[in-house]
C-alpha cells in the first residue's frame, strides 16, 4: 500500500483528521473501546479510548479520540512506570464510560501489566469484565496499522491535536522485511521517536 521508506501517513493526512476542538472526555455515554499500551522503562505507557462519533450514519463509521493519556517513565520515580498510578487512573476514569465495550491491556513483556489485569479481575471492579489481556503478535499490529491508515485517509477518524502523537506519526515509515520482503510499519529513528501512543491508537 506504499513503497519502502515512504511515510505511513503524511502530515497533510494527519492535519485533515485533527480536530483542534477535541479535548479529553472524563465521561462518554456511548459505545467506546480502549487500549492500554504498556512499558517499563524508556517507552511511554499510553491509554487511548475511541468513541463512536455522533456523525456516524452506522455504528463505528466514524470514530473520535475521546481520551488520550500517556506516562513517561523518565518522569516517574526511579524512572520506572508506576503500576499503582495507572490503576488509580483507571479507577477514577472508567466508571464514566458505561458504554465501554473492551479495554485491551498489552501484557507482552510487561510483568506489571499481567499482574494489573489479574488484580482488576480478582477485585471484581464494575468495569473489570471489559478488561482483556492482549498478547497478539506483530502481524496483528501491522493489520491494525493498515486499518488506522485506512481511517485516516478516508477521513473516518477524528484525532486530538496532541504534539507527542503528531511526532510519532511523523516518525513512522514503511520498511521491507529482510526475511520475506513484505512491507511493515517501523520507526524511522527509534532514538528520536517510538510508536507508543500511535500503537495504542
């Protein structure tokens, strides 16, 4: 769907679907779905929640970025993500999203996120039944990027005007696998930008 080394989405594409009036919602009555992309050190832990936009003529035709939160481990105590801080945030936030269909939590290579999911289930939070561990492989990630790009190009998503998110979009390009030659989304320069927010999106 694009050539090696090219942008996954252009700045113009992102500008078209960025709505500067969008702000974080503390509650949302309608259908929504979320993803918590977890980390330990170095990378951000990010929470993205998308809602079914009121302009949709049929369910999920257009989605809106209704919540975007991220935590930088370098700004946390000891330079490590504080899982208690994440849980407290979810406890305060999620009761205001009664239409939440699912919240997937990335549990790959992050022991604290595995423990987080178990704790949420064990303590029987009202929204806990919507939480699910996400253990998918790279192929699912690439499928997700294809779907996201399709929504951006087609104007079927509204994004918040967030500098960190925009920088991540500018920092991803297409690369070709040395193993099979297939195209995939990758960081342009991982020392400058990494897919944290955009991967959750």
